C-alpha cells in the first residue's frame, strides 16, 4: 500500500491483479503436461478476449 495514493486505488489494482493472477496461475507440479497446455491455452484465449474488448 506504500505506493498507492489511496486505499481505494490499491483495492482497484489488487482486484484486477487477483483476477489476472488466478487466470494464469496453475500449479504445474499437480497436473499432467497435456492438461497444463490445455489450461494455458484457455487462459491465453481469455486474456486475448479481455484485452481485445478494452
């Protein structure tokens, strides 16, 4: 919170950051390689759609 001007701006950033982090963060050691590739492909498609609309 040290570099944010207000608690509201920190919360806006963290809300967006959490959504992106949760989309892309997988624990590869817990799933097979083909499944991981599938998840990463879906995450990439979601990211592409989200950034194209903005």
